[in-house]
């Protein structure tokens, strides 16, 4: 009798599991149908679309996408209080500057300018250039006339064990878009480079350059990720003897392509281990008149976002570099590979701290003698600041 009861109990459990699975399948199917119809009615019948999105959220209340879409719909129907409720709920589930921007827009539509401006001013320091531009545009009060001025700053200080010295490179450009599509712009620039051993260091002069350069240029961005920089300026040698320190003409024409897929950062009040992959590529081909040389550079990286805590992130990555030039200088013809770690202290600062270990090989060096071994290894430690305004 005991075995019969056990068998009946087991059959009832299996029946419950089967019915539960069928119920979940039906619910998933029902949700897909609701969403398909809701999206199709956004333009023609927004009131019915509203009801359907509310139904979808009742079935899946923690879905950020549905809540954001319902918030957009409420705004279009001038139901601003309901829109704010959805945006704030979505923000609590997955904080992002995109949602914060929608909250600011909603406050503006409600006439609550002070609340909107407070959020927009915070978004002016967003890690996303698009968000920063939209926030500045909204604060300027004229969406049809965005600012054509731009500024880009890149500074890198690093120590390289191959050359046993520290280096500094700074490039600051400030320009103005000459076309409304922002394809063509003119700019002025200042460039500074040097090392801690201006005399007698291991590094060849061309590596650190030790110069101050300023001048004018044009920038062309015909495609996403692709740009052409043409600039002409005066270069001042920072370590040459006084008799040789007259400024020299420095003309550069460089084509650059860069593309990256990066983890979407979200604020975390605690400690998070997302293990999100990222990858990027950077390549440039340019002519440099002062060196009478053309140089091609290629770098690729692949890594993972390991840790996120508050506004801080920690990454690990592998990388590869390839450098070639027409002058056959040994330091411009090499291949490298290595691993690195990167700490972003605050995602909004534009500051990056990294350490790398690389091994490399000089490919050929017909143009200048190579006083070093063909194969080498090195450590590099970087502090980088990069921001666009």
C-alpha cells in the first residue's frame, strides 16, 4: 500500500511539473503576441498599445525595455507622471545615462526646468559623447543649433622597461565643425612629447621626439570610425643645442580607423563580476615630413570586464601590435604581443591606469643600426587621460 501511495504522489508531481512547463510556454507565447501587437499599434492606436505594454509589464515586471517603451509612450500621450514612474523604475533596475536623459526630457515637458537642468548638468560629464552633446543641446535651449565647437585632449604618461625611462605624450586639439553633418572641421593643436632622459637615454630620439609642436589642421570624418587628419605646424626641439633649436616645419597627413565593442557600464552600489567581453582595433597610416618617413601602425585588443564596483571598473586583455615604416628604422618595424590589466577609477573621469607585459621582435632595420637584440620583452605602466568636449 505504501508503494502505491508513493507512486501516486510521484505521478501527481510529474503532472504538476508538466502543467507548469506548459503554462510557462503558453505565457511566453502570449507575451510575444502581446508585444508584437503593441509595437504595431504605436502609431495608429497608441491607447491600445498602452494597454498592451501595461499587460506585458504585468507578465514580466522586471523588464527594463518594456518599461522604457511604456515611458516613451506615456510621454507621447502627455501622461508625464506615469512616464516618470516607468523611467525611474527602469533606472532602479539598470541605471544608465540614456534613461537619465529621458527623465530630464520628461521634467522639461512638465515645465519643471530646475529638476531637468540638475540632471542635464550631471550628464554633461557622461562617458558617452552622444549623451553629453544631447545634454548640452537641451541646456542650451535650442535643439536645432548644436554647438559646432569641439575639444579633444589625450595625455599619456608611461614607464617602459625596454628603454628604462618614462615618457610623456600630450595632444590637445580644439576645432570647429565647418559642415552641419560634422564631417569636416578645422582645428588648432598643441603637441608635447618627451622622456625623462633627454640626453643619453636608451630610447632613440624619434621614439620620444622631445618636441613641442603647434599649428593648424583639418579633420575629415567621411565614415563612422574613419578619419583623416592633415595638419601643418612648427616643431621646437626641446633638447637640441641653442644653435640647432630653430623651429622646423612639421607636416603630417594621417588616416585613422578605429572601432571597438565595449561593456555597457552601469553604476553598482556593491561589487559585481560581469565577465563581459570587449574588443577594439586601431590602425593608422601617415606621412611625417620632419622624419621624411611614412609609418603604419596596427593594434588589436581582446579582453574581459572582470569587476565593477560603484563607478570603478577592472579589465584584463590580450593585445597585438604591428609597426612598419618606409624608412626601415629598426624601432618602426616590429611585431609585439602581450597581456595587460586596466583599472578605470571612475568611468566619468576619462582616466585609465594600466600595466602590460609584452614580447616583441624587430622585423628589419636597414635604415639604422640596431644596438639591441632582435627579440625583447618589457613591462609598461600607463596613466592615460582622454576626454572630448
